[in-house]
């Protein structure tokens, strides 16, 4: 499998008044196509900073980030936005759905940013992905007419609609009950089986155990990077 992400000596510093906060200290790692990786760490470990850089929401102070053969380390905001829309599907803890739009309209939005001008084609593509996540009977419903698990499925469908290189999920089960969390993790498992690369950012050990590789951060550095010999599987 080829490397889809390559990070070399990544550093991220923040200036707070006269103090320099060293959020990431010389992080080096690579992720291959179709890997299912969990990034873990306590508050202040640097996992959110690393996620923001992986998701092209921020740039490093030093070091290189190569995503799908493109060095994105020092791109300007417009270039980062283009890369984000093309390469990364985001799934957030808070769903981030537009309340006045139906599930179908929410999922089709990234296709507008991607330049797909034919509305019929956009809605057809969005409907296909919603069917894939088991929401064929909910496509016309607005977020307030959906359960938390259904809203997260809409968010997953929206993340997948552009066929991104990676799905980046930030605490995707944080607002869900245990049973619904299992349903969403089962969905990620299915997505991974179909060949997608998934990066899951979490502070919960039981959630991380569904991934096939677990990277643990501490004080802005990689504390461990191990293959999960017995990932949790859901029938």
C-alpha cells in the first residue's frame, strides 16, 4: 500500500503573550492507504493540533506534511481549502449540519464547492451515499427530524460524497449514547472494508480499540505507535 500521509519533524508553536506553547514537538509518522488509525492522548497532548494540521485547517510552524504526494505544509488559505474539499472528509462530534437543509441537501453541499454545477447530478450522488449509510428513508428529513445517530450518519455521508483520500473523524461518538456509538463505529468498519482510509481522533480507549493502529500522543510527541492485534469487530 502506498503512503497517503507523510509527516516529517512536524512542529507547531503558539504564542500566548510572551509565552511560547509547544503543541507539537518534532512529530514524524506515515499513514498508508486503507489504514484505520486512532490518534489518542489526554487534553494538552497535541492531538487536536495534529488533527487540525492533518485536516489542512492549520499549518505547521516547521516540518513537512505531504498529503497524497502534495506538500501542504506552507500553502495559503485558499489552497488549503481546495485540498480540504478534495482530499478530506470530516466527521465532527457536533455533526455540523445546516438546520434548514434536508439530509440530501446537506450531503450535496461539498459537491457545490467541488464545482459540480449540475444540481440533478449532485442530488443523485448525495442520495447514493445516503443509501450506503442506511438512510434511504430519511433523505428529505431535516436535522431536527432525525435522531443523533441518524444525524451522524448524514455527517458521515457528507464526508464521503466527494470520495476523499481520508475520512477524518473527531470524537465522532462524543454526543451519542452507547448503542448509537456502536452503530456509528460499525459504519466506520464497513467504510474501512470498502478501502477507505480512516483517522479517528478520540480520548476514549474503548473507541480507539476499533482501529487497527493506535498512535498515542503525550506532551506534543508520539509516546507510542502500535498495531492493534485484536481490533474490536462488530457483526
